[in-house]
């Protein structure tokens, strides 16, 4: 039996392929950069109980594990953790960026991008990551992400650089003021998540679907300009650095998927094409590893 594990900060997706078909389930998130060995092992072992419940299989029945995870800095350490849980399995480990690349590009060369709370990108040869422009996190980078968009919007809001109607509407629906924003960004435990939480509101305004401002032209134009500029910056500072304009660009991530039409527009401005845009890598990983 073959098991694919795709671990993210908030949730981990599993797909087991066996004689009975495909069995899908989820567990809590895994990040090897922030979690110790025991916590990772406990999370995976807890998931094994779901594996047994949905398929009747045990950990000993798994012959192959493809493990992808955020924060993967030491593949051997990750493999050792997984081997303790799946003793009979051949374990292969890769980063969340490799997972995205294989999911959106398959076995063909391309440029792969993650556009969610944060962002990342790479040049991919059909099997491995060849080059990576460092994402640098939400303070120094993460261009094109939900957090980057939220940071642009929040700065304009606090410095009175957006339409007055939008500022008043945002205040009424969010209750955010200078003190609460500064505390959340500089003293909170997850500033990137906080900033990205504003992205759905911004996109809703840009599309004229936010009830608090309706289809107000000034509000829509302002919000859409932010969304476009966020993606333009991502292409300029990240994607175009690979110098491979002829390659297709595949995107994974909930924020990129939600804005896929705008993303395609900005790609065309850069003489590039978005080939694939998916919310989560698992469907593409199933196709890559299992062929279905």
C-alpha cells in the first residue's frame, strides 16, 4: 500500500492507495521547523488510527510513504520519524515546495508557486527543484501572498491612504484600530495569519461583492489595484528571476486559487501563462505518484 502525506501548518492531508481504492483523511498540522520529534511522531501515529478506521489497514501494511512537509530542513530526521511509525515502508521525504511543484507541474518542467498565507516559488525540472528565490517571510518578502496583500491594505488603512468610504466600512466590520493592529502585528503570536485574514475582505471589495461598500467604484478600483500590484511584485521579484518566460507557471494555494483570474491577467502582462491553479496539492500528488 502506498501513502501520501502532505503536511501544512494548519492541517495534514493523507491519501492511502490500496486494493480497495483511495482512502483520504486529515490530521492536525505538521511543521518540522517548529515541532519536536515527539510531537510530529504523535501527530502521525494519531492519524494511523484514522487510516485503520477508513481502510482496515495498519501501519505495517504500508509499503511506501511519500512525505511532504513545511519546514523540512533535514530529510534524514524526517525519514527516521516516519520509519518508526511505518517500519516496513520505503520512506521518501520532500519539502512543501516540492509537493507544490509535483502537484502543479507533474513530470514536466515548469515554474511552481505557492500562494497562500505566505508565498514561495521554484524552477522545477519535472522531478526536483532546481532553483528557489528565497521567500523571506512576511516582513521581508512573501510577495503575492495573502499576508503581503493584508500588510499593504492595513498600512494604507492606518495611514489614511484609502477611500474614506472603505476605511469607515472596514472599521465597522472589523473593529481594527491603530492600537489593536500594532499589537497584533508586533506582539501577537501569528502576525502573518493575522495579516492574511484581511485578504478575503479585500478581494471581496475588489470584485464588488462586499456588502459593506457594495459596488462603489472608488473602493473597488482601490482594492483591485492592491491585488494586482501584489501579484505584479511577485512576478517581478520572484518568477521573472528564473529567466524562463517560456515555461508554464503552476500555482498551489488557497489565496492564489481564489484570485486565479487576476493572477492569469498579471501573468499575461509578463508574457507568461498560468498552466494550473489548485487550492491544495493533494490531487496533483495523487496523480504524480499513483497515476489516478
